[in-house]
C-alpha cells in the first residue's frame, strides 16, 4: 500500500495561532479564574452602600476610584497569575513536546499563548466594565430620583444635567483601555520571565517586584537626579533602567478620571502606543529566549 | 536510492553541566538510516541516548554536531514535522479537553479544518476504538485510553513517519496487543515507524530493523532476524511426528557432524495464553 503523500508547509499560519490562543483561553476559563469577578462585583456593590451619606458628586468619585482601582489590580493579578503557569505547565506535562512535534513554529506557539491571555483579560475587563457601568447607572438613577423629589422644577433640569455629567464621562473609555493595556504589558513581561524562570513561583515573585519597581522607579530616578550630580555613566544607567522597567505610573489615568478631567487624545494615543510597544518588545524578547531553549 | 524516512549523520549531542567545564555526551557520532515503510526499533538501556536522539530528530533539541533529516528535510526546520506524528512516553494532554476536542486541537495545528477535520477525527476515534469516550474529558481516561488517543493525535495529519516512545508502557496486555496491532496496520499502510521500547518481546514481533544504543554509541544495528538468529543452528518444528520418526532423525544427526542441541515442545507465549483466558467470557461466568 502507498504511504500518505508529503504535505506542504505554511510558514505562518493565523489558524494555528488562533487554535493555540482559543485553547489557552479555554484552559484559563476552565480553571475558573473568573470567580474573582464575584469579588469585584461584591466590592463595588458593597462600596455603593456605604456612600449614601455623601453628596452625589462625592459618591460618583469614590465609586469610580474604587471600581477603576480594583479593575486595575484585578486585571494585573489575572495577567500575572494566568501567564506565569502557562509555559511551566506545558513543559512539566510534556504537552509542549506534542505541540512542537507538530509543524508549529515556536514563534506561533508563544504568540498563541500571549493572545489567549490577552483574550482572557479582554473578557474579564469587559465583564468588570459592565458591572461598573451598571452600578454607576443605578447610583445615577438614585441621585436623579432624590433630586426630583427634593428640588424645585426650575432647578431640576440643571441638577439632572450636573448629575449625568458627573457619572458617565467620555474619559472612562480611554481609562479602561489603558488599564487593559497595562495588564497586557504585565502579562507579556510575565511570559518573558517564564521562558527562562525555573518555576511559576519565581516568575510570579519577579513579576510583582517589577510591578513595584515600575511604580517607584520614575520617582526614585527624578529624586536621584535632583539631589545628586549624575555623570554621563549614571544617566545612561538610569535611562536603561527606565527602559527595561516600564514606567507604570504613566498608565495611571484613574486619578484624572476621578477628578473629572478630560483625557486628551494625544495623551491617550501616546500612552497606548507605549503600552503596545512594550508588549511587542517583551514578546520578541520572550521569543528569542524560548527559541534557544532546549526541551 | 529512495530518500530515507530518517537520516542521521555523525550526530553528537553534548549537554553542559552548570557551573562546571565538563559536558555530558548523550549521543556520540551516531549514524543510521530508516528507510520508508520500515518499522525501526531504537533500543537501549536508560540513559543510552534514545530520547535525546528522538528529540533531535523531532527538532525539539538541536545537535552539537551532525545532521538529521526527515524525508530529506533538515529536522531543525519546522516544515520537516509536516510528515511526522509523535507519541511521547506517558503522554499528557490537556485534561480539560475531551478526546474529540484534543484531536480537533492537534488537527488545527496541522492545518486541518472544517469537514475534513471532523471526518478525520471520527475516523481516528473509530480506529483507536474511543468513539464511546470521545466526549469524555481526557482527565478521566485510563492509561490505555491515553495511549490510544495519543496514537490518534499522532496520526491526525496522515503522517508518513510515526515516532513512538514507549507506546505500550504501563498498558495492560489486551490494550498492549491492540496498540501493537495498530502499529502493524500502520506498517501495512506504508507508514514508517520509529519505535523506542523496553518491551523487547514486542519489539521482536513488530520491528524490521533495530539499532541498539549504549552510553550514546550505536553498538549494534541491522535487520532483526539477522541479528538475533544463531548462525550455526537450524530450528525444525514438526507436527504429529511419531516417536519412530524422531528416533530416525536423531540417528541421522548422530551420523553427521551436526548435533541435537535441544528437543522440546514449542510453547505459546504467556501473552497469547493470558489473552485467551481473559477474553473467554464463558469461563468468566463460570461456564465450562
């Protein structure tokens, strides 16, 4: 009997990447990572009950502060914890051998894993945004109801307009997008660390340390430069540190949104571009580390 | 001469030892060819370099020196794996996927999709007799079922070469026989098989050629029947031979330069005997 015919190879296959990405998303969902969304829901609902003694503007500010802050923390945690175990689990279970024994380039395998995590973060942040918007809408309606009962008709229209202007501002959308990009950046960094780390715990600890450094290093750098005479060598060193460890404070637009400030389009695009650039750079670095890894 | 299924030329693999200058040599100057359609047994004790050789052939590990090719394609290149199906030792798949989903996933990795993938999945599940367990999660599969789904995923893209690492390890005799029969079926279909196994009895039944590795060196290589036959002895099996005929034969041998080394009744194998006993339902129910 004749053996099967030789098969043509496709050098780059979006369908292979999509298969790995969707499998990764399914794996993470079946790990029931979304249970944490219950905690988020309880947090923002619980928070809204303690706000009744504040003015409506203060209520909306606190609600936005707590919700967006919790979104930022939860998506970052999800990014780090979900990504940290992906590669080590595949290596330990030897599933990686079976996958890479198929005509799957390591570039596509890693990209599929990253896209799976980004898809998970997108689903998580979408669900959290829906919950947040729902709670905000309920508070808005409650404030309108109170105003309707207590204010004179002549002042009511202005008061309702003021309430609505305080709740749903256009800045909410870019703020949530930047929160997503910050978490995605942390996920890409965690993927890079996991390509050469010896264990998931090590990856998680280093990711947490880098997260802290990312929030502290701009302040520390400015303070050092202001209080010391820095030579060229020191300045280059500090510049390298600021490149390797991303300035995560640049992704914090929550304070502006809470204060009711508009986020300029230029600032949003610059921040988004920074996030995307870091994701791409970390992914490429992860690929170079992984391509040389002996299995 | 046709393109060999596997060509290994002067393959050496050294692993560095952390914080030391010395290196561990897992494979030393190995050269061998596996022709298309053969079942080739790569044997050796633990640590002899079989797994390292297999991983290099599959492109999972890069060689220190030498070259490996699959059907003429350098095995360090991804395209060489278009023609390869691999079943690792103690296969592990994503526990959260069902059997059918597992085949779907690996099929997509090999470029299959749509109806072709669905039909192929159905065909392979029938081949490995897992249709009833197709929608059960892999986490609930027995060892034998894992090996069978592993064989199915190795076959998903109709490869020309199968690399099987201990395909029957830990499997009961009935399951082991099924897997062995599948391998013989693959051979009939013209698929080349590279087999690593410690179960030498099975290797003897299936393989055409073998290579024996020891401490990274290929110490023996060739056709199985030539390697294990005892050159100056002949086996003659008779049925319904009378004692007189046996006596005449003994007398004829005594007159020549040959000698009778052993005279005994041939035996069935313990495996065949076990399968006869355990597959006989009447006996299990207590019927004679």
